[in-house]
C-alpha cells in the first residue's frame, strides 16, 4: 500500500450547516456544507480531515479508506483541480470504472 493517501472516517454523523451571503451583485446566495470528521494519513504523518459530502450523498461508514484522487480530478482548459467533495474507496478494492453516457 505504498503511495496511498489513507483516510479514516472517525464518525458516521454528518455535520450539516447552511446559511446565506451577499454576492458581488448584492444578491442573497444560499449555501450548505456537509461533512464528516476524519483523519488523513500520508508520508508518515496524520492530519485532521473533513470528509466533504455532496448534497444527498450518504455518509461513509466509520472505517479506513483510500482517497480516490483520480475520481476527484477535474480538468478544465488543461488545468487539473480536485473536486471539493471527497471520494473514498475501501482500502484494497479497485477503483470503480467511470461510465460514459452515450
């Protein structure tokens, strides 16, 4: 298991918060955040980590996972960024294959 980013989900509870703010056009914008408490381990160090969930995404069960960086990658105009929503897969299981519509 070399070169993996291990994430341990510490709590199955989802911390959900929401609110609103004014954007540059002075319009009210609603937002919500959903996250679980976790720990990220890489390079021999452990860090507190928020497992961010998309709207409607079920909670991860407490346990150990691998951060699925490939599933989180987004490419726009040749620049790679990571989704703000966390994608985990159980340790030792292959990554699910992406499906294409068409």
